[in-house]
C-alpha cells in the first residue's frame, strides 16, 4: 500500500530525527585512522607531548626579491620572533628561529661558560652576514630547517598551550603576519588554528560561484531526469546520509572523518534509487538492498578494524535506502507520466571510456599535508603552498627509547643511537637521521675550542653527564627529556611516497633489531610517517573490502534478478567507478581517503541502481 504524502514526509522526518546521534561524533582530522584508545593513538599522543609540539604555528619570512641574507630581512626576522614571544598562550621555550634566544650553544671561555646564540644581534656588514650564513649552512640542524636551502625564506616556529583560545590565537597570528608583510618582505603563517579561521572564510568567499555551478548542474539534471524526481533524489540522499552518519556516531565510535565519508555511501545509494526512472516494487528493491547491506556487514566484520565505522555505517545507509527513496518519491509526488529522453548506449559508452582514460593520470597521495593543497581554496591554500615551496614538510618516524632516569647519558646508549642513525642515513629514501648522539658530539666539539676532531662521542659517562647538564636547552627537548629517561630518534623520509615510507619502515625495524639499545625499551615507530602507513593500510583495506562487497552482493542478487542481470549490474558499478576515477585524473586530483570512499560509494549506488532498474516487474 502506497503511503500518503503527509505520511511519507512524517516518515522522512522520523528518520532524520535519528541524526541527533551525530553529536556523539568525536572530532578528528583526516589522519585519525585509529580508535581514540588504540595503542598507536596513545603512543602518538605521548610522543607528541614529550618531544613534539602540541599546537604549533609557523611563520615563513620570504624575500620578495633576493634572499633573507640582508640586514633588513634579518631585522624583520628578529622583530617577528620577538612579537611571537608576546602572543597569548605561547610556550616561550618552544619559540624557534635563527633570532630566538632559545637557539644557543654553551661555549667555554676564560670567564666560564658563555651562551653562543645563532644570531644574538643582527649583523650589519656584509662580512658578518656572510659568517652567519656560513654558520647556518654548516649546521645540519639549521640548514634547510630554519632557513631554506636557497636562502629565500626563514622560518619562525612556536608552540602554544593546548587549552589556548584557538580563535584568538589565529587572529593574533594573522595580525603578526600582516604587520610584518610589505612590498619587500612576504610573510605567511600556517597552523591548525589558522586554517580553522581562514579555510571557512575562504570557502564562504567562493559560495556564490559554487552556487551558480550547482544551480546550473541541477537545471541540467532536472531537464534530463525530471524536476520532481531529481528533488526526490536530493531529499532521499540527505536523509539517508544523516541516518548513516548517526549510525556511525551512535554504534561505531566513528570519528568525524570516517562518519562523514560513510554518509556519502548512504546518500549515493538512496539518491540513485529515488531517481530511477523505471517504476520498481519496494519489495524487490528492499531484497537487493538487504543483500548489499549483508555483504557490507560481512566485510565490516572481517576487514581491518580501522574500516568498521565506514563499512558498518555504509551498510546501515544501504539498508535504509529503499525505504527512504520510496518515501521521498511519494513526498515530492513525481508524476507517473514524467519521462525524459534516453541517451543512446553508444554515446554513454564513449563518455564513460573517455572519462576512464583519465585514470592513468591518477596518483596516490595519502600524506596529511596534501589534503590542504588539494581541497582548500585559495587564499587558505596559499600559505600551505609557501611552506611546501621553501620548507617541504618532512615525513618522519619518531622512535621513542625509554629506560631508567639518567640512562640516556651512558656512552653505550649514545653509541647505539649513533649506530642506528649511521645505518639509516645510508638508506636512499632517508633524508636525515638524528638523535641525541648528534647533539652530544656537537657540544663536545664546542667545549674543545670548536676543533673538528672533537666532533665525536666522549667515552666517559661523567663527561657526557656534565655536557647534558650544562648545555641542555629547548632544542634538546626534541631528543631527550630533563630526566634523561626518554629519548627520541628521528628518521625523515625524502618523499611522502607510500613505497618509500614503507621501505624505510622495514629498514628501521631491521636496524633497531640489529643494534639494540642497552637497558632500554624501544617503542614502535610513530610520527606522521607511521600515520601515513596506517592511511595506506586503510586505503588498501578499503579497496579490497569494496571489491569483496561488490562481488558478494552481485552473487547474492542472482536468486532475485538472475545471473545475467546481476553481472550487468556489476559491470555498471565498475564502469561508474572507473569513469569517476578518470574524471579525478583529468582534473588533477589524487587517490586519497576522500576520493577513494567516493569511488566506492558510486560503485555501490551504481550496483544497486542497475540491479533495481533491471529487476522484473512483480
């Protein structure tokens, strides 16, 4: 029995009310690929708290013409650094630049110990500037990190308290950027609080153009498919997406990223069913949707736990799709006689083939930094592009080493650190490998009249201990804590290519096994490189799970619609996903954890839509 239009609207509203469970979503970023209490997530938080920056913000000072190696540019870097120290919520020991007092070495003089700053005062003459430039170029801790390799830009980095008012922090950081930017010096600023303010503003500025494009697309769709039928598809998609996201929030502890992507599947399937031209019985559509939902549930139970929220919520969305689509069609009452012209099969085939050819242009980019460059509009993207241009963010592994208080100061431990970093530097894909041993060698040289032959590890534990006590500065915090009980070895990978990161990970595990750290517990590698590997694992599991779900569903469709129709629906699903993949390739996007779920959602919708459309009348 067909429900009345008021009843259909009431049922749609009832399903929508369930979406209040969305408030249970836990916030996350695209890099949140593990449950909040997973060991990998806990380790990442601990390592960041001990050796990293909880809420970093950076400023890039760029010479519009020439380099930063001039008195005027160096004065600007010094003034900006001092301004950053005055920002609310700043952690003063974590402010770093070549002008920061936190960047210093301890030197032995006749009068005792004297700190030697990288740039205590701005050099005025060409000779002094050249000496500073040479000192930075000779220091691997500074070269390419605080001044770009080509000398065109310098970096000011600051860390802020996690409980800082992020909106106020963003406004203050942007005010610093604008104050020091002029027709000679360009200044950019990057950080999570900055993006939280600039990205929405940038998106809002583009809403009028986006609205024009959407209206044009909607007009074309309504001409081809019928206005009320397209409206029914939009209503069904929105309602089903809300229900799928709510399911992910209420039952699957999904993060915002995974839940939002799961809602795409529900929207795609429900919208497709609602705009299907051929009248179809709810019973048949429900049977087919149930088969696809079961296939997705089976995959969710057997695939990588990372993807349980995605496949689980997608199963809920697919299961509700026939019901939501039927209610939407009744609610907007598309005329039974409404029809649209059919595109010739050969025209569709040529269009799909032409789009699919672009798939060869697709790359795989799963690093977190790349999402902003791909999806954020300008000007929010411009600051990210400046950072990538001058200081390409490294993809790094952090290996935490734990032991009793003071154990890090033992020469045997530092020698083990040195062996690990020496081996890793020989890996072609490794950009740099650093540990506390490198800092101790530099301090040993500094305490011996800066003679090159002393840039080695001392053999006396007492001497090492004195060096660490006298020379410990904020720069050491990246490598060791004050108690000398926790240390970090940092391995930076030359590129974010997944194959390179995976190869370095294997080499790092083998090196740590071959060169054990005496008296220590070595944690699994963490850092953004480890997150990238988890993203790769999730992407691989997503593809495998999607293929398995499509095959299982098509097999389950055979008793309902027959083998030929089920096979045809599978071909349509693959062709639709291939066409979308090609379209992404033509416009220069990549496969990532945004585009991959979209491809899967299109395949699911095409599979169910083609199966329902080809189902025999009952």
